[in-house]
């Protein structure tokens, strides 16, 4: 007869979902402690950050193209870019909305080499923007018509914010966001409740909570 070892960790059903989500319980464990709820929150935040970044980049292309057209740039050069940007933004918005009630399968893991907080994203974007402007500012100052270069500089800023600041801010607050969304979205809460009663602990993730 095979005897399963007794787990040293409380089972998922030993606490209610509300108890597992409690911020005070989370504070008792380090931020690196692995749990199913944290796995869910981190995966949702990374996927949401990715689609939000694409949404911002697509929107930036539309805005930048509109500004260039307003200052007299040829429509043939920027209208196609605006159309592509609009399509990217629309598709990203649809995928972003789908993340709202998405739960990753157990074992799903996402990693990022970028910044994981708003502060880190701001530092990364500001550093790159400063480095680019070392070469761009002399051209702006010496140009007879600096408007195109100023628009280009603004476009660089929009891309950096879209690629670094927005996803970093979303990822950095992924766990707080999940806690807040569960309180106001009954369908998400029900999905997490179903996950709680069916989830099986694994070696890498031994507990359902805390968040």
C-alpha cells in the first residue's frame, strides 16, 4: 500500500478565498514566496502589461502621425503607419479585455527582463530618453526648422513610455490589482473559488495562498 506523505503546508480548502486574499496574511510572507494566487496575479499582470504596451504603441503611432500631418508632412508617408497603429491598438484592446477574467493554468510562468515596478520603468525610460537626446538636441538647436525633430523626440518619448513605463507599472501592482478586482468582479471571484477547491499543490508552488 502506497502512503502519501503529509504536507507541511495548509491545503487550499483550509481557508476561504477571502482569507487567502487578505493583505495581512500576505504581509507575513516574503514577496518571493510562491503560491498559486501569486502565480495567477503575476501571470495576469505580465500578460496585461504586454497588451497594454502594444495598445499604447499603436495609439502613439496614430497620435504621432496626426501631429505630423498637422505640421504639413505628406499624407502618403504617415497615413499607412496610422492605419497599422490603429489596427494594433484595436486588437490589443480586445486581448487586454480578455485578460480581465483569465486564469492561467497551474505551472504557467512568465518572466521579464524589464523593469518590474513603476519606478524602475521610469528610470529605464528616462535613461534611454536622455541618451538619445544627447545626439538629438544639437540637431534641434541648430536646425532652421526644428519642428520635425521635436515631433520625432516626442515620438521617442511615447515609445519609451509605452515600452517601459506602462508595462512596468502594471506588473508592479499585479497582486494589488487582483485583490481589488476580485472584490468587484463576481465572475472572477467565482473562477478563483473553483480554482481553490480543485487546485493540487506542486513542489514549486506548495500553497494556494497567500496573495
